């Protein structure tokens, strides 16, 4: 169990220096107990107290990193059961399983497809995260060769092998890539722990039942391996949901350290076809996988999963937003149309995409709505006539636009009269409600 705020306060210097950003050491202690600040914020804590507090204030789920620095997958460090309580920090990684006995051409083609997949959504590039390489040939040489091939593609790697000699061949080929070793179990944990310690790699631990898992992690930790990932052995819908939720609750609510590690899931092993695999993977995104190993790569299935992941792992208190300003869509002239919208990323990219698709160059004025969409911002008083007028005046719109016509979203047509009062020299035009209707509207405007 973690220390209480008062117990932490007794270990602090009690100087009330305010250098940590809080008015008193007690206030800082309370935040530290709630895991809302880092101990490093206190510059005067003693080494003795630091040793105690570091362990007590560590996140309930350990942060585990897999892959090279430029494409690393970080999972863990979560502090809440539900996103609305605070936020989720480290999204699960999608790894695609390849086997070392696949024909060379087929292996290379699948590897290239995963490595090259990428799609942009609201200004963020979404990608598959890595490869899970499984030993099927039983050959150390084949496993090492295929591991080297994945390494050359620069992808994070999960190594799946039962034979320690085969596993070591993969680890040698992937040195410096911090691959995840899968998996230690009740029979081989000592050997796998030794390999993990030798190569500085995180280790997945397989155990049927939470008690078995807890016993194994404690033994492995005793061998000096700190970075672990849990596989409770469940593969179906309900058993996985129950086990994953229990693991999360024990880590978050009970601060039970032997089970305070990320979880790995294999949706393809609990389903009968590709569609069910994708659906179960969606459950794992929400509840509570850290690594998701897929058996079928299909961009049509991956894109909605990446979108789901992006939505769930966006801070609910900090919407994704773009910088306010006057944006050029195409190559607008001073006579080109001027539209206005909010700085919520999804709104901006929807509007900008439709304007660009219309083929008509335009100016897009993005007002600061604190990252809210049009209707939400209007209801909250963050996208009104005063704010739009302020954006027009402060962003030099009149210097770049010769005409005096501004197009507002149809959903806020009610503010057109107020905006005329704020911008008496401008003509206020009401545009469509939905972004999809912008192209036809702009063609009428241009005509």
C-alpha cells in the first residue's frame, strides 16, 4: 500500500520553501500521495527519505518500454481505472504476428506492409507499432535471421519462443532494440529471467490465474528483472475482461505491486475470424491491454482500432487542438472566400479537408475556442461574436482579404446580428451546418 499524505509529510524537510510549486510541504505531500506530482519536484528531500518515498510514490503500474528510441512503445504508468477520472497516458501498441517459417517473399511482404502503414487523423499520424516474431521452425538460425530482418525495418519487436537457445538467437539479433521476451512461465522462468537480465529486455510472464502470476513476478523480480508484462492466460471475451479488470483494480486500487505491470493480449487466439479478432482487440484497447498481438493485418480493420485508441487516450480535459490563426487552403488570393471555425482539431481538419477538396482556394480563420467544437464552444460562450471579431482584428485578416465577407458555420447563425455589430464594415454570410456541404456552398460563392 502507498503512504498517506501525512506519512509522506513526516519524511519531507518541512521548510515550506514553495520551490515545488505548492504553498506548503503538506500540500505537496497530499499531491504526492495522490500520485499527481513527482518527488523530484522537492529539491531538499534527504537521500534516506527519497529511498522510502520513491518506492511509495511510484506509479501503480510500471512503465515498460519496447523498441528503439525513435519508435519506442511505452505502456503502463496508468493511475486511474476510468479515463474520465483523470486520463490514460500510454496507449497500447499493436503488434502483428509473423512466423519464422513463412516463405521469404511472404514474410518480407507482410513486414513491409506493417512497416509502411500510416494514416493521418486530426494532424496526428497513426501507425502499426511493431512485429511479434514467433518461432515456428524451431531453429535458432531461422529465428535470428528473421529477427534481424525486423530490426532492419526499425520496428519494435516481441520475440515469441519456448526454447531458450532460439530466444537467445533472437535477442542477439535485436540487441539495442529492447525487444519484449515472451514468455516466462512456471517451468522456464529462471532461464527466461536470466536472458532478460543479460540482454536488458523486458519479460512477459505467463500464468494461469492471478495468484500464479503474482508468485512468478516476485520470483523474477528477485532475479533482478524489473520490467515485466503480464499474460493471465485468458483468451476469450468474458474471461479476458474479468481478468484484465481484476489486474487493473488490484494495481490501482490496492497498489498490489506483484501485479502492477502492463498486460499483453492475443485477440486472434480467442476468436474464429478476422472480424471477431478486430472486435476483441477493441475490447482490449478499452480494457486494459498494453500490448495487443494481432494475427491478421488489414488496414480496413486497423484504422478504426487506431482511431478508437486515439479517442480513448486523448486527455478529456485537454482536447486536441490547432493553433488559432489565419490559414491558407490552396493558394488563396485577396478575393478568395474567408471562412471561420474553431480550433478543435477534428473540426479544423474536417473543414480544411472539405475546402481543399472543393478545389477553391480559401482563407480559414481559426478562432481560439479552447479546443471545443463549434456547438460546444458556442454553448460555453467560447465561440461568440466578440471572439470572432477579436480574431479578425488581431490576426491581420483585413490586410490579406480585399473583400469584407466572412462565412460563419450554419450552427451559429444566431450570432450573425451580433457579429455585424462587432464588425460593422463586414458582411456576415451563414455557411452550411455540416462540413460535407462546404464544397457546394463555395462553388456558389465563387460564382
